[in-house]
């Protein structure tokens, strides 16, 4: 599985974390490495300086899009859309392109568990990493979760499994990538700013199963009607019975036997019950003891920006769910709340509509505060059923939400779309929300 890259002229397209890590791995494999990126920011220039100091050639800016060199191979970073000029320059010259996931796989010395899904990937990846290590199975998490697979692949020779979070962008360019255990958490509308259709996005996700055989295992959500798979399957669902793992009165069962009480964990919501089921299924495939797995999983604390309680003021809880960058995540956050909600939503237009959530929002929300590019369009779907208000800034949104909330309510910041119209990232968006809430609570003291 380990081809020789020695003495080959290899270009890495993209100087993000994946591209930088791939370039360093190629250098260690004794390739002649060039890195190309059409950007020219201060952050990119700093990364370029690091690589040049190691002996790697770097081309930034417009020159990278028209580089005339005919390389033996190109390694494509997952954040770069294949239709961009820098990629078309390679395809026009018939240069073989590998994605960073595929490239790293060729160097990996241990089996892989690969986790994908529209939502829940990072939480489940961390759960699996914590659980496996607690049970004596040596693993590291990498991939879309960070650090890049390429940054950790050297350590694979000392591991029993590599635990990878993989996105549709990474799966687009695989060839031989074959996880011993694949995990399909869910599939919902997303990334229609990258894909021409839901079918195209779905096809990219499905590639996680492409190279699996009957010797491998696919862990899949029961309700998702997938095409026939070659791998042996385990199923899970928190919403219906009939899977290998299901949820009964707040307790996760495996083949009818209780294994984990949700109340004993630090996670909330049916979506997190499914994340826990998927992690337990990975352990079940490895033949691990449920008691040891449960002990490790019960102490896991959710990452920031995922239904994170950030403050309480005047009897109102403020919840930061900035990681909700699509409709399914927003839906799950609303379903997790039993109390009346004042919802702050909206952001960048990603190409999907919010009409499917109208009934749920009307049932759960006392009022909706809308921000960003999508504010007017979302109001067009919801305003006839629930009062909607537009806020020009997040600070205004928090102020309006505070005025609308009553003791016992929840102010839920769950945008339902991405952040790039107003913020650097979902994390920046969530941090700003948290800081605004903290400033309110401090002012009230």
C-alpha cells in the first residue's frame, strides 16, 4: 500500500493545514515538492516561510493558477473545489491528482476507522478516540477534526487503529481508501454552495463504503436507506426500534440489553444518543467490554459551540449552538429543548430553504431573531407562524432576545447555516455570542 514518492516531482495544491502536512510528508518520502496556493494572505506567507526553510518550493497568488510545470503527481487539499482554476490547470495537463486523504492512506501502517455524516462527526470521533484508548486500543484522532491525517500518519506504525473524521470533500478524491470500520452517522441537506445537487453531495459521502469488503464493517443509521453494502453492517437509531443499538426510556440498548443510561453522561439530546451508539458500535466490533467503554464515554464533555450552556440571566438559560451550520443541526437543537425557546438563527446563504422547519419552530419558539444574508428569506417561511425580528448585528440579536425571553425560557443561538457572511468561522461566531452573554451577566451583577 506504500508507493514510492522518492525523486518524483509532486505538487501540493493548497497551503492549509492539510496541504502543509502533506508537503512535509512528501519531503520525508524524498519527493521534490512544490506547494501552490492562489491566495497570498499573511497566514499563507507564514506557512510558506516554514516550508521554504525546510527546502520546499512555494508559489502563492495568481502565479500558482498558471504554473506551467508538468508534475508527476498532484496532492489536492480537501478545501479546494475541483472546479477552481488552480485545479483545472492540472487536469488540463492530465496530471494525476490524489486527495490528501488518499495520499495519507497510502502511507498508513494500521487499519482505519472512518467517521462521516452531515452532523456529529467531530463529537463521535472524539468519543471513539477516548473510548478506544481507555480500553487499551491505541489510537489517535485525525482528519477533518484536525490535525490532518498527513500530520499523524507517521505515528500509525505505533497504533492499533487510526480514527479519522472524514468529510465529503475528502471522500471526493479517494481511489483505494478502505476503512476497516466505516461509520455513517446521518445525511441531511448541506454544502449546496459546493455541490450542484443533493444527489452529488450524497454520492460523495457514499464513497466511504466504496472499497470495503465482506471483511470490513459499516456502522450505519437505521433510517438511512443506503444502497447494498459489501461490508457487514451494524445499525443504530435513537428514533425507532429495530437496530442493533436503540434507545428505550433514556437507556441505550444493544440487542435488547441495556448498556448506557443517557443521564449518566454529560451529553444531551437524541442526536448525541446516536453519537454514543456509533462509538459503542465501534467498540462492539472490536470485542471490547461494555462496562469499560461506558466508563470512558460517560466522562466526555461536549466541545464548545455544540448546545453549550454559556450563561443564565433572570431565569433564562443562554445556549451556544454555533456549530449548527445546517438545518438538521438546528432541528436537533430545537428538539433537545423542552422549554420555550427564543431562537437566534440565520447566516450565509448555502442554497437550501428553511420551510421544512416551520412547524417545529412554531411549536418550540416564542420568538425568532434573524441575522445575516438569510434573514429575510427565513422570515418569509416562518413569520406567519411565529414572531420574527431582524437584527443587523449579533449584539443586537442578543439584546432583542433578552428582551423577548421570560423566566424559564432558553435563548438558543443555533444559526442553521454557515457563518462566513459575518464571521471568520462558526467558532468565531460562537465565541462572540458567548462573550456577549457574559457581558450581559456581568452588567447585571
